[in-house]
């Protein structure tokens, strides 16, 4: 099982970016690549920053974190 996890350390993650403007929002979708740290086993990731909403899926447990300043923590694995 550990070997499988090691093989999956690098993967693709989907970003869901919502731009809120008054009562409307714009939806954008794109992919990015990020190196996953094996000691982190989160399945669910959210990033909130003003009017931006980043949404990312992980492999393991259901959880979520909030980051307000760190733009390099966007993508994990799926």
C-alpha cells in the first residue's frame, strides 16, 4: 500500500475558481501539477482569499484547510 502511495505522489489536481461579482459569479476550470507530500493525507482542499475560491480534491481523508497568503499550496493530488 505504501508503494502505491509513493507512486501516486505526483498527480494532477483540478482547480475550480469562482469570481464573485455582485450577485453573479464566473466559473473557470483548469489543471495544474503539484508535488504531493506523503505525510499529508487530505482528500479535500479549499483556499479562500477575498473573492477567489479554489477547490481541490485529494486522495485520502476528507478534510479542508484554509490558506490566506500562501499561493504555492494550491494543488495536491487527485
